[in-house]
C-alpha cells in the first residue's frame, strides 16, 4: 500500500474515532453528575412499614391464595406499601406477579386511575396530566423498570414522567434532566445494543468492530511516521 493510501486510511479513521471519543468522554462526564432525588420509588408512597400482625392475612395465606390464582407455586413474596395500605406482592417464575390487599385478601388490579393516583401521591393534584400510554419495550428513559408499565406525562416545568408498573405498582419518576443523563450513561456503555430481545452478543460484536477499526487507525498512524523510503518499492537490480 502506498504512503498516500496509508494517509487516507489514517485520516478518515481518525475523524470517525475522534467524534466517537468526544461523545464517549462527554457521556462519561455526564455519568458522574448526581441524579435527581425524585428518580426511583417503590410501590406507593413512603412511610413507616407496619408489622404483619396489624393485618388479617398472613404471608403464607397470601402465597397460597396467589398461587391458586396463578396456577403455580410462588417464587417469592414481599411486603410493600401501596398508597395508604399494605399489599403482598407474590412473584412467580412463569407468571406475572399477583398483588393482594393485606387487609382484605382481594387482588389489586393496577388500572390507569390507580396508576395516576400512585403518581399523584408524590407529585400532587395540581400538576396537569398531559397524556398516558403503555410502555412494553425497554428504552433509555426506562431501561430497567418493570414492564409493561403505564407512562404518565405531566405538564410541570421539569417535564416529569412517571412509569407505573401494571403488575406491582412500582413507580419510577424521571425528569427531562434525568432522562438526558440516563440516555448518555446507557450509550456510554453501549447498553441499548442489547435491549429487549437483542442479544448481548450484538453489543460485544460492536465493541470488537470498534476496537479493530481503532487498531487499524493506530497501525496506519505508526506506518506514517516511518521513513517514506521504507514504503517505496526498491528497484530491482539488473543482471
């Protein structure tokens, strides 16, 4: 390969890698900035968790009842607050979680009205609701929360969006600022390449390809600093 060809390879690889490096460094700087306090929140509002004895249904009873509803043995059970009451969240290996009211034993269904009420327990009733829809796929604004979830977009100055799980009521609050930081952090680590059904292999392949291109750029740069006479073919001796 001629000196000019090595120069062209090095130049264009350097341009692309330079832009990539700028983004990677900038997104890494964003990652160290603090996230807003109103970001993750468990089911319901905060407060003192009362003991089991204050409620009529014991954990074993809740597990048995939820198992009958799901048609399989529970894999785990948690005691959580949901708005002003307590619930059992019973989880299964092959079935969505079942939420039972700890006082009555009735199954709790996460309706859109209940999802809005859960979000307004934190945001208040004055903030206007701009819209609500369902999120079923993983994306950078809601990368690791439970799905499907209700997405509630509020009209406050921070651009608050609440994601309320349609199975457990777990809620995550994001703002315009936090969504940008999460987007930068996710792409800094190339995690969106492995979202949902996409395999982690895709992310690994992308890293390998980028590494090989970087290596090619470095090799081209090393070749360019060598004496030009090394790159020129030597004339053959006659006779």
